[in-house]
C-alpha cells in the first residue's frame, strides 16, 4: 500500500496516516521509527529518542518520538536516561 505523504497541516492528519502503517514486529523501536519517518516527511519537527534504565540488572531500553518535547504514542518511564 502506498500512503501519500505530501504536506500536512496538522499533527492529527499525520497521526491518521500513521494508523495506516503496519509495522512488524510490534516493538517500541519499530513503532517509533515509523512515527518519526512519517512525521518528519510530513514536515513536523519530530525527534527520535532512545533511553536506557541504568539501574536495571540487564540492559533495558525504550524508544519513542517527541514533538515539542512531548512523547507521541508511547508512555515514557521517568527513570530512563536518554542516550
């Protein structure tokens, strides 16, 4: 399926297009990369962010996208350290 990206006038329009994209596997990394790509191509100043929890006994990370410093579509643990 081809999704026409063009120029968007609102975040809502970009979010609607994002819902059309199926990303497999369904992990925060893949979801965030898809969000980032769609939002940036639509002209939004999206920021791709990755964080790690330094107190975890094993490597524990999370990925998300921010618009104006606010996470989009993912809950973010405040204990994560941005890498």
